[in-house]
């Protein structure tokens, strides 16, 4: 579970997103960061027993900085109003599929997958889906997967309007071959953020996604 003070800090930061306020409240930020890091480390230790690919990670390797990169954004707020962690083989900068937890009051979620892979990786994954579509269907149609995520996410704008080169429109897997991003998420309420069962909520969601992650990474790593 996270401490109520951590959630309060994120709410206050969203209302006061400027450097002066942040510096005056740096102690609260450091406490919130340590609280979140403790949660992330616990998740690694718990779920690492089921997925050895993340067992050797530590919280620092998974957590994203709270500072925003505003160079190419119209939104010049210097800080994120969330804390996030990516649990992937090799850490948060890994090109492989992995799990993700996003803590943002009013908009928290857990899940994972592979977000907008590079061209080479996307080609490999499309080929894997095409060659092993029966296995892929069983994974995203599995009881745990469906109960947790309902279906494989397909955010607006992340699928091609036409089949990619080399694939026909009548391919049974074309709905998934056209995807450019392969991610599923399930919401986490504000009440769940401070509940004693938060770690279980996260690890259960990761477990439901594990066969999907394994399928993707098998395609990417060969």
C-alpha cells in the first residue's frame, strides 16, 4: 500500500505545478518518492518469484523521473502529476515488453505490454502473431486475461487503417497485425492505492499478463 501522504502530495503537485512550490515541498516529495520506491521493490520481490526476468531488478531501475521533458511539448509544466514504474527485463529503458504501474490520483492503472515498438521489433511481432495465431488467441482469450483486461487494448490512432505490406485483408489475424502498439491496462481506484491489498492487485494483474509478455518477448528475442 501507499501512504495517504503520497497521494496528497501528487494531488497538491497537480494544483501547484511550478518549481517554487516543488522546492518548498521537496521533503514531502522525497518522502513520497521513497514510499513509491518501497512499493515498487516489494512488487519486484513478490512477482520476481513468478517471472525471473524481473527478479534481479531494483526500484531505481524501474522508476521514472518526476521531471517532464518539455522541449517538444506545448505543456510546459515542469513536473509529472504521477509516479510510474516499468518492470521489464533490463529495466525501464528496455526495448522488450514488460509490466507497468501508474500512480496518479483519479487516473491510476496497472498492466503492460509493448508500446509503439521500433520497425524491426514490430515486424517480428507481426510475423509471430501471423505464424502462431492460435496460441496468440488462447493467450488474449484466457480466463485471467479477459477477467482482468477484457481484451487487448487498441487505443485510438495506434492501428493501421490498411493491412501492412505483406499481409492480406482476409488474414484471420489482421486485426492484430494492423496494431502498432500492444498494451492492456486495468484501472486502480484511489481507495485501492492506500489499501493493504495494493501489492496483490498489482501482482495479480501482472500474472494475468505474463503469458502475453512472454509471447511478445519470444518474438523479439527469437
